[in-house]
């Protein structure tokens, strides 16, 4: 009998949680990173792309051979490209202005249409365009920003995995895009430890480009409940990029820019903590950012860094 070989999609999740031992953290405070770049398409978004597709299949919103559309500045689009290909769907991804160019190229390699929206200054406009295309063409909109399945996937899987790997979590730090990660994992960790501190990070976007999560301009991702956060930091991209460089140099972990932002904040949270365990989300790896040369730009103090959708 042939051995049962799992599908690529069966390898989503169960990512490593590793302690960052080389960074200078004070005695008694330990930092652990959840390495989501280990997912098959390279980011945490594999989890929700699969979860949202399976949920839509189950309740009949997604028909065999259908077309799925989503707005994404990167990782969700790539994750959906993989999931769509494996499960037989056409995928279209609406990309806002200032998307990292390598994303479009990766999507093209998957055979996915990246619909580059030059007029979409922010993710909200890209979501609006994706919704109107879905209505016009009868496509299925994945809906990462609105569908509570996003939060549920992180509650059940990402959060459950972290607790199985490290039962005592005192601080959890994650970047906010849709808010799915921080809401789902946060809820699960709080059930295990009501005193856990849940800390969200928003990317600081430039004046010329209001990012989805520049909540200072009044936008709240619908899934994000601010009263479930214990702390919120706004991180500029140069700090995030330089922290990502620090983690590859010190820990030999190739982490993406939101991972750098999360680490930047985790190190500050560590200063406030007497003792305890901090878990930080490394939502993707650094590879896809290399062609944009963010490290050089960060060192040179390039002001346009904050005008790019790095996550
Ligand atoms: C690299 C990276 N980090 C963090 C996030 C934020 O995750 P979430 O959408 O679950 O809030 C995203 C999502 O866009 C991402 O692509």
C-alpha cells in the first residue's frame, strides 16, 4: 500500500516557537518568536486563506471552479494564490498603490492576476474595488477584513499552538493588519492567563499614503476590538527594518518587516517587565522584501519608506 502523503495544505500551521537567546534581554525576561515564515507560501496568511476558503466551501458561498477575489498588499494574496491553485479556483488580487513590487511578480508566477490599482491610495479603496468587482462578475470575495473566520482560525490554531508550546505567556506582541491575529490569539491566551498583556502594532504610514491601520485617521479594521488590547504602538518602518536586520544578525532568523516591528516593541515591553515570557509574531520571512532594498533605505533615512505597504 502507498504511504499516505499529505497535501501541501496539510502543512499549514504547527510553526516553530523559538526563544531569542542572543539578544540582550534582562534576566528573567524571555522572548519567543512564532516563525510563521515556515508556512508553505511563506506567511501567517496561509492559515486564514485556507480557513476562509474551507468555510466558504462548506456553506456553499464558493462553488467548484469559481473565482475568488481579495484585496491584499501581499501575503494574503500569495497565500490565496497557493490555496486557490491547490483547490481549483481562479484567483484575482487587488493591490493598492505602493505595494512591494516583488509581490506582483510572485503572484504572476502562481498564474494569478494581480490587479494593480494606481488610484487606490490605501487598503480601504482596494477593498472597495475588490468588492465591486466581486459583485459585477459574480466572483467570491474572500473577505479577510470582515469574516470572523479570520479571528476563529487564529483562536483555534495559532493561539492553541502557542499555548501548547509555551503554557505561560505574559505578553503577546503582533502587528495589526486585519486584526485577525491579535484578536484570535489574544482571546485564546487570555483564557489561559487573564493577566496576559496583548500588544498590537500599527505601521506608521507616510503623509502621502494613509495605511489601512493608521487608525489615527479614524479607520478601524472591522474585526479589531480596541478594548481587547492592553497596548498599542505605532512603529515607523526604519525602526522595523533595522530590528529585522538585528534579528538575522544576532539570532540567524530571516524575518520580515512586521516581525522587525514586533521585535522592536517586544524589546521595549521587556524593559517594563520584571520577569516573564513574551511571545512575538514573526508573520513572514524577509525574502520578498530584499529587491526593494529596505535596509539601505532605512540606514539612509529615506523618508519615502513610510509610503510603502510593507505589511
Ligand atoms: C507580514 C504581516 N504581518 C502582520 C500582518 C497582520 O496580520 P492580521 O491581518 O492578522 O492583523 C500581516 C497582514 O496583513 C502581514 O502580512
